[in-house]
């Protein structure tokens, strides 16, 4: 069993920045990758970023590329999402997830992930 806890959400004006954190605990934590998704009201869960645990290779959709940066600290079992140039469209609940073993589906799909955190709200006002 893996437990994920997100933190760092909040309210910010457009153009501002936030950094989200997601700490993993439970058993001897190892992962293939960790990722961030978000869900805005009335919309489906959307891929935001992912990082491979071993070599820190990162993945982003075009909607956040150049504005968001995902990173991981293997010593702390923590993944971060640095968000800059925030827009009102970035308003959503942000979730982190973990993939424990080499997956057969892309990291951009939520069904690839084995465990999820409870989510943290990010609100961007114009």
C-alpha cells in the first residue's frame, strides 16, 4: 500500500506561481514514475506532467509545456510541480499519482497509475 499526500495548493492571481508537493509513504517505496493530473469542474481528469523515477525524464502536454516543471527528490520520496505563468484555465483540483512498475500504457493516461493522492485545489483568478 502506498499513501500519497499533496500540498501547496491555494489561490493566486493570473501570472503568479505555485509549487505543489506530493510525498509518498508506505512500505519500501519504489516507483517507475510519478505524475500530476488535474480536474476542473465539469471536465475530465487531464494529464499535466510525469517524471520517471530512475532517470528523471519528464513528460508534459502542450498546454503546460514551458510553464510547469515537474521534479522529484528520491531521498524524500517526493515529487514537485512548479507552476509559473498561471492562467484562470489552470484552475482545478490537482492530483498526484504513482506508477509502481513498467507500464503497458502511456504515462499520460490516468488508468496507468496505481495510487492517487486526495488532491489539492489550485484557483487562479483573472
